[in-house]
C-alpha cells in the first residue's frame, strides 16, 4: 500500500486492448481552443461542440464539460502533445476510446480497492497539475467503468477502465 503523489507528468495511457494494440487515429485540433488549453499527451480529448469545429478536438477541461450538451463527444486520450506552433489545423494522434481499449487512470481516492471493479467513476481535471483523474462519483458525470485495480490499497492509486459508450463520440466508437 503506497501513498502516491501525482505530478504534472501523471497521465492516462492505454493499458490493454483486445485488438492487440490500441487504435490510434490522427484527428485535427480545433483552432478555437484557448492558448491556455493546449493538449498534452495523456489528456482526455473530445470533439469541439461548436458548429464550425465539430470534427476537431479540444482538451476536456473539467468534469462539467462532460455534462450537458457535449456528453457524447469524447474522442479518447491524446497520444502526443498539440504542437501549438501556430500551424493551421494540426493533427495529433489519439488513442481512441473504443470498446476494445482499456486505459490506466490516476485517481484521487483514499485507498483504491478491488470493490471498485464494475463501478462507474467520474472524470475530473486538476488544472494545477494539468492532468485528468478519476474520483468517486456523486451520481452525475460518471464516465469510466472500472475493470481492474492493479494495486489495491494505494492512496491516489491507479485503476484500469473503459470509457462509457454513452460518453464517447460515434466517430470513434467502433467495434
């Protein structure tokens, strides 16, 4: 049992895939994103809900971004950082949130336990560390089904899970 301290280098990454390796898709980054919302590798990305950029991605910035009108727009997890070099419509590689891929997620839960398997947790964003993490759900914003707990008992440990299909864009949810 460890007490894990997350840092700005803590990131979500693929854990296993029934397809052998996780599916990667190159998706354009929305030009409407704020300069303070650059995408880093390991961050959750979703399709922009604006009418002019709905085929381009932005970083999911908070738990509230998963509620309301854009609940079905998760694309996956950024496999590389946004170049943020001023280029027009740059594409970045994304590990898609498909039903075959499980990701390993950091948590902010005191004592991750095997009883978490089969439960849904909420996705949140820590702006000071620029990382996404899972937290205990309050009933709204549940985004990830937990499928495994590699090191039960760790405080702020890691869990393995899949994005809920109801939160993922049909553009990437391919069986």
